[in-house]
C-alpha cells in the first residue's frame, strides 16, 4: 500500500530526528561536564535546551516508529483463547480508539503551540527560549502516531496485516524479539 510506505518514511524521518536529539543531548551533557570540571565554565544553556527541547523531541518523535516496531507493552492474557477474526476486530477497535484520543491530544497540543507562538511566550534564562519550539513536537508526534494507529486498524480489518502474536516463553526469557 503506498500510504503505508509514505507513513513508514515519515516515521523513519521522525525517528532519525529523535536519534539526532539523543546524540545532541549526549554531546551537550559531555561538553558541559568537561567545561564545568576542567575549565570551571559550564555551558549555562545546556540544561534548558536538553530538558525543554531535546527530551521532548526524543520522546514525541519516536512514538510512531516504536508502534510500527511493536515495542509498546501489549496485554495479551486472553489472546490465545480468541479466534483470529475476534483478535483482528479487537486490535482494530483498540487502535481506532487510541488514535481518536491521540487526535484529540494533537488538537489540544496544536492549539497550545499556536497560543504560545502568538503570545511569543518564552522560557526565561541565560537565553530566552521560545516556548512554542518546545511544544511543537508533541502534536507532530501524536499526529504521526495516530496516523500509524489508523493505518493499523484498517490493515487489521482488511486482513492485510496479521495481528501480533504474544511472545513465547523462550522469547520472554531472551528479553524479547521486538527490538531486533
């Protein structure tokens, strides 16, 4: 399906930005430690940049990639007792329900970003950081995740994608297959 291919490209792009944010955090914190202890001159902007911007980017933009990879926790105690058709319908319903909740969150977060931008809100510090630049990543991540969940719901209902199976006992003992 071409839509799924474009969505996968979007998810990979957002995940790459999230990885860049992690690398930037590691670099900034390391440089701050070196500057603080060797030169007695810490990077005063590092804490705000890391906490208010890079961590938000890391978490929000990695969400759709994580869903596509199947790394979210799944509660599957009754999974084995359901027919494949029932499982497909339940997974589709759950994906649809969560997608609708995420779309509501996207709308609310988007309104907040718009208000922050219009009112030119800032986080005061050594540098006056624009608040909207911190908040903008949340609606981007939740919108992309909701698109993934809506796509999954359709694919489950159409029978194109099989419903994920619960891990076997061997997989649970090995630490899980989902991250490979």
